[in-house]
């Protein structure tokens, strides 16, 4: 694909590992659960070289077992390095939106029923792939990321990749043990 200053954009799964670990299921209990951990990067062709413009870490829980996580994808982290001077911000955001929506579409086509998008709180300085950020930058990023996720999900719903979505704040969901925070409704989609 194109975009972001005219260079071709390529998306690659650069890490794809199978993990089995004790995972909380609610009420203080845990279950041994298998899932895939992936690092997905988008590269843009700039001056003859592939330059990373976007990355995300995902956990994919398939349809095996009885886990409450079954059929869910958790997007644990999304990040992009600073904007290249020759890349207009709006054009770059369109490319990044297309990459995330394509992953949502792929997830739905593989039978995942729920997609959880995590916006880290500003005090969490560990949810970045490319470089550390100051607290003030993380605060702005938290606001921008939640707004961007909503636009991505609205677009995914309009394209038929998901049937719906809802957002919950951590403070609002402390008593909610359903784990449905920020997920998309079933019926052939996540998001």
C-alpha cells in the first residue's frame, strides 16, 4: 500500500510466539491458558529503506479450551516513532488507522469475537515500543490514543468488521468481572 509521504507501506508480523501461563479468571482464581503473542510492525519505504512507522503487541486467545479469554484479542500496546519531517500528520494517521482496521478485519475473519484495546494511563511509562516519553507527553498520548481508538472502531463498524463496541474506564469497571472493557460485540468481529 501507499501513504505517509508516498512510500509503500508493508505490515509484517516480526514475532509470533506461543505462550502458556497461569492467567487470572476472576475471584482470585487462575487458569493455565495458551495464547499467541505477536509483535506487528508497519514499515514505510523512505529513500530506499524500510522505516518502522507503527508497532503493536497483541495477545490472541484462540477457540481452544474453556478459558474466559477464548476468542479474544488483546491489543496490549500500540506505538509509533516521531513523525518524519516529510510525512504530513493527517496522511500518517490515515495509514496507521488503515493498519489497525486491517488487523481488526483479519481478527474477525479468523473467528476472534472480541477485541480489547488498552489505553495505558499516563503514569504507566512502560507501554511504549520505540522510546520513553515524559509524563506530560504520556498524558497527551492517553487522550489522543483513546480518541483515535474510537475513530478506528467507528470506521471498523461502518465497514462491517465489527458489530459494535463500548468503552469503560478502569475506575468504572472495578466491580465488573466480565472483562468486557473496550471490546466489540460478537457476530463476526472484534473491536
